[in-house]
C-alpha cells in the first residue's frame, strides 16, 4: 500500500503543478490566453522568419505540425467515459497508443498554439480542422492578418491560411526551389517538437514507480 500511496501522491502533485501552470497567464502561449498570436505579433514573427531564412518569405506567421504523444493503453472505462473506441488511440504506423498533439511555433521555436484533443489515429489535417482554431479559420479568417499564412507539410488540404509543399510530380525547377525553402521554414516546428521530446525524456529517470 505504501508504494500505491506514494504513486497517488506524486500523481496529485503533478496535476496540481499542471493546474497551477495553466492558471498562470504569464505562462500562456499568447496574451490574455488567446489561441493565436495577435496581429502585431504576427508581423514580428513574420519578420523573424524572413531574417532567419534565405528564401525571404515575408508573411509567415506560424509553423505548424502534429506529433503522436505516447500514452499507456486506455482502459475500457476511460474509453466509455470519452466515448471513443480503444482502437482510435492506436497509431498503426508507430504501433503506439497515444494522442495527437497539434502545435505551432514562431521563428524562435516558441510554441504559440497547441491542441491535444484527438486520439492518436487522427490525421494531422483532421486534428487541426476540428480544433477550435481550425473551425474559426474555416468560418471567418480574422485571427490571421489578411495575406499572411502558416506553413505545414503536404497532409494539409488547400487553405488560404496554410502554405504547403508542391506535390513532387512533374514539378518545375522553380517549384523545386519553393519546396526547398518551404522546408527550411517548416523545420522550425520539427525542431521545436524535438526539443519538447528531449525535455520530457530528461524526466523519465526521475519518475519510475514499481508496483
């Protein structure tokens, strides 16, 4: 019982810390807990991307990508409460259970958007399209400065607010150059997610519990 009590105490401590972080406005992604950077900051982010990359893209306000966050296999009770089948949490490509994290970062690899409401089987496109931000952008595109865009990989469908690579079928030299420079910007979010994984992995050895 002592080990179980210790585990329970540590779990409560972790969630207490998480709740405190979420309640601290200075640690939120954006001012006033907004889902997306305000227009004045989008201009600054776009300038940052422009100065960092040789392509000179001038109107990129965020780099976006998805990541599978591994979890233990959900219990039957968990699935019944969530009204989601157990198989929806299993990502066959990685053979892991998890949830889909959609995230966006600025030119400094600082996260400015995140959504983690969908199970691991959900595609990145669907996870973002059904997020609060995705729904808002599809119905009234006021969160992004007109003419500005985010960058994402080729799983995204055509959207005025998402720049994607050109499919590599009979592309021209100009198209190939665009894809190269596009990838130079998109790699920013890939690096940010990699740093996130490394940071959490560093805690792994400190939270080992034995039954």
